[in-house]
């Protein structure tokens, strides 16, 4: 599950990212709207955690949310802001927000709200992905193989999740690097995680085909 956090204050952004990654979410970060659009277009997230006041203006987050909804985005939007007036809360929800959390906040509460939005979105997409003995639970962030739970690193889980959500699609090496390993200098890092999945699960799980990789069949 992919979560985009749009927050310009590093003291708030970094703990959120650390928490999400610890929970095995694929966490993307942006500190302004330009970076937010870039991250969003590289791979549509399931949940957007969105500050209202950004460098582009005090209502920039509201505008971003409105643009996302007008563009057809159906994932969860959680506003995270110091603006706590009833008017602002109502305005954010009317623009298409799903939840509204006021600063200061507890990280545990933020995580619970993200999980709730992720669960709703996963119910829309399909909560449990299965192929043969492989099961990927998008909400619980759990992978089981032949009934045994397998613990994966966040990046390995993100790679498996992407392949499992698109079981008949071949992803080019370039596309996988851009979506999962931005900034990587070579495709060696991709090969490492492909090998990790094959070792942790089964050699057939990630199939190399002309043009790239796809989810294999037992």
C-alpha cells in the first residue's frame, strides 16, 4: 500500500515517514505541490496525508485535494493541519477529504486513521490477493505462503504488492526502478529484491520475461 505524505515541516514529516515504513507501507514524501504532483504521477498512492498550509499558500493543500478529486482520484485523503476551525474542517471534507486530523497529534492516532483509509481503499480494490499458495493481504500488510506467514522488508513487500495487483502485466525494469527505487544508479538494486522474493517465497513468484518482470504462476 502506497502513502503519499505532503508536509513541509521536516520535524513532522520525518517521524511520519519512519512510522509508515516501520509498518511496511511504501511511504512517499513531498514538501511542496510540485514534488507532490511528481510523486503522485510516478505511481498513484492509496492514501494521501496532506497538510493544508504549504509553501504555495495557506490553502494550497485544499486546492491539491480538489484537483485530485476532479482528476478522478478515489483513494483516501487525510488532512493534517493546525487549522482547527469548524469551517476549515467542513471545507476540507466538502472538497473531497475523508478525514481531518489537527496538529499537534499522536503518531499512533495518525497511523490508525491511515489504516482505516487504506482498509476502505483496499476493500474497493480487492483486499486479499491470491495466486496458488501465495496470499497478499493489502490491509494487514501480511504475506503468507502455503499457510506460513513470511516477513518481508518494506521494499520487497512493495515490489510483490505491485506485481500481485497487476498479475497479468509485465513491468519493464525501467518502470519498476522509477516507481520503487527512484534515484537508483543501476538495476542491480531491483535484481537484489527480485532475488529476495524468490528466496523468501518461491522461484516462480517473480518471473523474468522479455521486457521485464511479472507475477509468475506455480
